[in-house]
């Protein structure tokens, strides 16, 4: 795939990030962690772009992506917790497990400057399970139209993203590194990312505006 097209597709994360900035003050605090997640995505994609343009950054992007996945996971857990989809104890246990997996991955790899593949797979699995649960609740319990529901769009995108990464892209870590299949899978992932970011942008515009109480 052309490098220019790859970069444009990677930076599709700016669409939901821009939508989030636009709507930030108009929506309730329960949805703010999701906006931070979109901004974090934009930051990590920018770091990777700069690393391509500036080889002097060396292996810093690998360290950045390991920090990114942990912070992103913490924000996701907090998001689903404050919206009553995951209890506080479960949230804490899952993040503690992710930290333990990160420590294990560090000792396994022997360095911080290598993608923590086991950590990624663990987080993809947890996110997938939580997202399936959230989507099932929307379908079974919601009275309003699904297409007008923030959680419908977000959980659908998360199922697509995490299922693809866990079942297909995860093979890059363990089986196809350095082969022609790695490049093909990577190209497909770009299209999956674009689809998910478009879903996220739609979801942000489905967040109800918070009610402002006028002074009396």
C-alpha cells in the first residue's frame, strides 16, 4: 500500500478526535474518557508518523505503544465503569491483571522497547468480551432506536476492532512476522481502523447533550 495512503488512513483518527473536541463541553462527564481515548489515538499515530520521518527516534515508538495500550485500557475500563457496565472491583482487578501481564511481557521480551504482544492480546480479549456484553444489553433492553445510541456504535466498533486484532492481526505477533502475510494483514487492518474511527465519530454525535440549568 502506498505510504501516503497509509498515513491518511492512519490519521483518520483525527475525525472522532475533532468531533470529541467540538462536543466536549456539550456532553456529560461520563463520556469524557472516550474523548481522551480518541485524542490518545491521534497522539500515538502522530508519534509513529514522526518516527518514520525521523529515524533518530529509534525504538521510542515501541515504548510509546506499550504505554499507550495501558493508558487506553485504563480509560476504557473507567468509561464502562462510570456508565455502570463494569463494577469498581472488576475494573480494578482487570487493570491489575493488565499490569501483571505487562510485567510478565517485559521479563519475557527482556526490554521495554519491544511491543508487548501478550499484553495486547489480553487487552483485546477483555475489550471484546466487555463490548459484546454492552452490545447485547443495548439490543435487549433499550427502547430507543439503536442507531441513535452512543453505546451501539462504540460497542459495535470495539467488537470489530478487537475481534480482528485478536483472531487475525494477532497472528502477526506469533506466526507471520517477516512474511508476505504480515504486510497483507497490516493493509487490512488499516481499513478496519478507518471503519472503526468512522463509527466512533458517529457515536460522539449520538451522545446526548447535557442539560444546562439556567441561573434564577
